[in-house]
């Protein structure tokens, strides 16, 4: 073989090895383990990116490093959008450490924080310091986040829900009668920015830490959201959220729980999710010690089966026809969910 031909083959081989871990033509979603916080990275077929929340501060930049490692593996060197669902430590706390490691185009949030006090004030101040160095977008229920290559509709923000049903939704919700409202939640959780993300026929929902009564406002007495393929269990799978009326109405095929070992994954919520009509599988970032063996996902579908976690994630790759695959980064376990 001629030297020039060998050189060409070597270049092609090296290019193959260094190719981003992203399937062409799919919407890729990475649920990154930040130990019971949230960090969910969306990458469109054109390479545009949206990160939802940034995990915790501290821990020597642990969460920021994990996010950047996954972003680079996905071929992302700049975060086009960073969406902050609400102003709690496990969602917005990682912004300063993340911003020091990767450029951010636009920060998106729900506006004013409703909590006060030194901790809340310091947290928001640190976020605003970074936010003001980039573009900033405040959104309300009904708005869209202009992520190129996917449709991102805000369905809840600043304590308000969309008033009119989305296209194809709006039918009576028979599950409302058995789900009663709870005491009003005055915290930032109830202010969470919630989104429905669609890619062709694929539909996924992320409601941040939206709590019980605010969930009911989205689906009772009529279901304003319709059904979804993937449900990111709200509030890390805590029983302050995941009301049966919304989980059952969403009718997800797959649920992903971004819980920690001892945070999230509550018994009541996990039972609601695992028994919801049409559910095929639950995937988890950690084994939920508070839920018991019967209410955890099957071992191959759990990323961290003990406390010894490293950089790890669950990946969803969605096609325009509504089919998708889910992969566990720990063991390579992959399952295909054909279009329905």
C-alpha cells in the first residue's frame, strides 16, 4: 500500500474514533448524575444545545466537571441555552463553576426569586453575576425557548400554568377525582419553569421541582398537556410532586428519575410512576434507598447501584417518528422503544 494511502486511512480511522457520541439526525438527551440535583443536556441534530439546571455548587466543581465531560462527549463546546428551572441550590448553585468551564450563550429563567434570606440572596446574586455576562431571557407559561432543531414550549413558570390546552390535548382527565389538592407551597419549587420538549412525534416533559397543586393546574379538570413518551419524574421523584392525576394523564412510556441515593425516589412517588397506565420502564440515576427493592427500577436500568458514583448519565436518543432508545452509561444497557 502506498504511504499516501496509509496516511489517508489513518486520518479516517482517527476521525472515526474522535467522532462525538451523538447519533446524526436524533435529539439526544443526557440526564447527568449530579447527586440528586438536576442537569439535563439536550443536543439537537444540528449540534445546538440546551442545559436544564446546573447541579450543586462546591465539591471541588464536581457537578460542573461532570456536565462539561458529557457535553464534550456529545460534541458540545458551547451551551446555547442554560435554563434555570428555579432558584434552589441543587439547580442553580452550579452556575458559577460551570460558566468558568464552558461558554454560555443565553440564560433562561422565570424572573424574580420568591424566597428571601441570606442563603437565597447569596445564591441568586452569584447566578445573576454570571447571567449578566451573557444574554438573558425571562419566560412565562406559553412562551417558547428558541432552541434550533426542537420545539421547547414553557408550560409553567413563576407559579402560573398555561391557560389553554396544547394542540391535541384538552380532554377531560378522569384521574383528577382521586387526586386531592394539598397545602399551598410558597417556595421556589412551585415557581418552577416547566417545559414540554417535542421533536417530530417525540414528546418529553421536564417540570423541574413543580409541586403537587401546580401539577394539578396543568391537567385538571382537563389535561392541557396531552401524553408524553418520556417523563422526567418531577422533583427527583419526591412525593411532594408526581401527583397521580398528572403522571397517569401524561401516560408516559418511559420515566427517568434524577434521584440521588437518599434524595428523591420516595416510596409513594415511585409507586405512582411504576403503576401508571402504559408505563413500560423506569430508568434511574441512583438506586433509591428509601423506595425499597420492589419500587426501584431493574438493576440494568439503574446507573449508580451504590454510592460510589462517577461521571455517569442516562441517554435518550429520539427520532422524528417518535421512536427512541435509552442507554445506561454504566453498563451500556440499551433498549429501543419503537414508534407507537
